[in-house]
C-alpha cells in the first residue's frame, strides 16, 4: 500500500509531497519525488498494478453477428488488438471475411486498439456491423 503525506517546507513554494510505503525504504521514511517532479507545482501520480511474470492472461470474448444471430466465442489475450481479434474470428468463420466492423459498448472500435485499452472483460460481447452506403 502506498500513501501520500506532506512535509512542510520553509520555502515559499509550500508543502513537499512524498510517497511512503515503498518496500525498499524503512517503514515510515518518506521516499523523495523524482527530480523532474521536485520543482513542479502540480503533478499526478498513478499507482499501477505489476504485470504478472506469466504474461497477459487469456480469456474468452464473444462476437455476435446480428445478421444471422450467430455467436462466436474467441480466446484472446489482453494485449491483442481488435485487428487480431478480427483475424481469429475470420479463421473460425471464413464466411465473415470482409464483414469485420466491430462495436463494443455501443461504440465502433479501431483496429489498432488493444483489448486492455478498451478495458474488455472476460465474456464481453462485440457486435459485427456493416456500413450501409447510400439510402
């Protein structure tokens, strides 16, 4: 657990923010901010979970074809892109080649986006749609 604390400094710049809870430092000792942050008046630090040594986890997502009601289950990894997901679907169902526009959470997804960027969870459903040209 990492917590933030403030140490009062006599300079006019106000309190200096330090991080505590780093296992490499003795308990309670503040960890100084990295040099580029020392002179900033505003900074945001975000704690990220460590990546497991086993690599990205595999999980299943569903792709629903609204034209015929077919649901396809595909095993993916969080680092896969939408383009890779499309290729996996087309490998399972070659008749879908060329019908690859996907929607997730009501929004079209871009081919270069990773599933982790889109915060895709196991058993999520993508929907295949086709763009209609003309009226």
